C-alpha cells in the first residue's frame, strides 16, 4: 500500500457545498489555526485564508471523512503544484524549529502600523504553512484535539489579498469575518478543469443521481467529452468502503 496518493482530497459535509465547488472553484475561507505552540500568552488561535487538502491513500479515507464530511473531490497533484499548493510543515512544540518560528513571529504580532504589517506579509505567509504535530481545532465553537501530522495536509493560501490573517476576536466578529471571506471570494477562487478532477465523492449510492443531474445541467459550459469524464469520476463512499 502506498503511504501517499497521487491525488489530493478535499471533503465537505454537504452535497450543496460540493456543487458550489464544482461550479465556482474552491473558496479560500478564513480558518482558525491553533498557534498556542508558538508560545503566545495573548493569542491561542489566529485565522488564515486557505483551502485544505489531505495527501493520504484511499485506504485511510474513512477516518478522514468521519471528521470532515462525506462529499468531496480528489484533485491531481499536477494541478495542485501548478496552482501553488504546498505541503504543510509539521513541527513538534519543543523542537528548535518551533523556537525559531516563535522568534520570527513575535515582533509581527505586535505590529500596529499598517505599512509595517504589509512589509511583514511574506513572513506571515511563511508561518501559516506550519502546524504543530498535535493540537486543537475549533469545531462548532469547541476545541477538539487532533493529530494533525496524520492528515498529511497540503494547503492553498492566496497571495493577492489585503487581509492576511485575523485574530480570534476578529474572526468571531461575524461582520469582519464575512467581509474578509467575501474579499477572497472576489479575488482568489481556486479554479480547475474537469481533467484536474480524479474523484467526485458522494456519501451514498442514492446521492449519485443528484450529482449526475447537477453536472449535466449546471456544467454544460464544458464540452460533452469533459462531461463524460466528470461523470466517470463519481464514487460513492458507501460502495468504496466495502472494498477497502
């Protein structure tokens, strides 16, 4: 069994969201990240705009979808690399790497001048590709313990945005969060073509007719040959789980 796949997987909890992704592309939204490992007393979470994928074999998909949802896409790694996705760097809390990152990040967090913050964006972008091997993520406003290292995450973080991150206080402000997310929707949708898609996952066999109808009716901007390719990519996790 291969430890990695030639495909990157992105899962969501509803067929509605899957259909939006198929029609519009991946929308980088601000997500709270556990930064307590960086040693700050005033910040336990910081929010970055991103789209996340996992690089795991199909044999491990079930444990991933149990947490993230049973609808999703499998995208080719060639597409990922061409569009600037990058694997996340995992660090243990007590490592020398963690200590170095704390030194890099500490002065940035304290910046208040807008020009200084802009100058620090490259460093902020660099740090948002780091995660602790273990930590917490917020689910339904509650912290949930997670072994991040096992997810083998790849991440897309847009570069053409004014807001590079939000504090937890600003993330939990509905108006500020909505404004930040709308900005990434306007400028930073992550696009793809039918040929970039290797799998279209639905939860059950009974979900297949709906996604078939959606592809045929809403994605008819593509040639008939591309539509046939998309239809051939549909996989039911219900059926897949019986074979792996």
